C-alpha cells in the first residue's frame, strides 16, 4: 500500500474513531479496553477474510494477517466477546411490531391512523399485534420495551390498558443500553456498505440500469450537503429533512412489509438508513 493511501486511510480512521471515542469516554471505557476490543475485531475480520477465500482460518494465518501474536489470537478465539444476537433480535422485533401497527389495515382506522389498542381485550389488541409480528416475545415484555423507548403511552380504561402509538420509529432513549447497541448495528451497516462499494467492480450512477442493480453492483450510498447554509434556515432544514425523510422511510417500510416471507430459506436482510448531521464551520476538521 502506498504511503499516500496509508495517510488517507489513517485520517479517515481518526474521523470515524473520534465520535466513537467520545462515546466510550463518556461511558467510562478506557483506551486499554478499546484496544482489547479492536483485537477481537481484527481477529473476526481476518477469519472472515480467510473463509471468503476458502482457506482454513488458523491461529498462525490470523496472526500473520493481523500482526497480533499467536498467543493473543489463541486467547481471543477461545474467549470471544459476548454475543449481541439476542439484543439485535429484541431491536428487530420492536421495529417489526411498530411497522405492523402503522402498515397493516387491521391496526389502522379509516384514515389510516394507527388504532389505540387494548392490551388483551377488544380485538385488534396489542397482544394480537405482538403475537403476529414479534414471534415468541411476550406482549408484556414488548410493551415494556416500547414504553422504555417512549414509543407508546398507556392509559387505563374499563379495567384494561389502552395503548397509543406516539412514535412511528423505535428509537431508544439517549444513552440507554439499547441506543448504544444501535450505535454498533447501524454504524456497522454504513461502513459495510462503504466497504462493499470500495470493492465493487460495477458503478452505480444517479439513474442505474437494471444490469447495474445485479449482485456485485455498488449499493445505494448518497447524501446532500452544503458548507454555506445560512444559519437562519437551519431549523427550517431540520424540519423539512425530518418530515421528508420520515415519509420516504415509511413508504419503504410499507413496501417491505408487503414482501416479507416466513420461509427461512427465502429470507434476506436488507436496510436503508437516513441520518442528519451538522457542524459549525468554525469546527476543526481533519483533512
């Protein structure tokens, strides 16, 4: 790798790692622990690389590829980090429940507004919603998840709980464990998309042809930005972008809901995310 590429890559890593470091420091994670965690990441990436090339991932080959000692590699392979699958599963279930609530006609009124649901009384109920869209997670456990994220409000009437959806997206409270888990999941998806596009042979223009959408083509990755927005229009853009982005995501979510399958052998995971970012022009930026 040329020195210029190493320098560019190093600057990019600092840009990525700086906001992560701020989160780590705020939550009491030292550099020593972060260093240990990144060793696990390098071992995992090297293992994936070996398997992708249909080669056996050995302690020696992983150590050679990563620069870690064989002792470190062996220790990491024998004591992996705790699995996050259960946490991601809970996140995905909450997303599916809200998606079903805002997309399925059984749970909408004539104006296509999500119904206020009883917990287990008059149908359609919250319990039937959870049973339909969250697998074996209990209605009470799901209600607690949505309450913690402030996605719903609960009132008691005629002996039953009445549940109102107040947010059309599952967004855990700031600095909660759930929000930290989303940090890992969503950041990984964005970086994986960039990785895919860097390795892709095919281009993806503004108006891609069908042939460019086949496997191997670049995945959609776009953003709009300016360095010269008048500060007096900042709040206007926040509101405009939030409204339009939410509408786009809800339309796509409705399409996905119509095209899901229960057949495991036919299932594929896809996602598309939109994010907002801002910084003052006086903030220093690594070039």
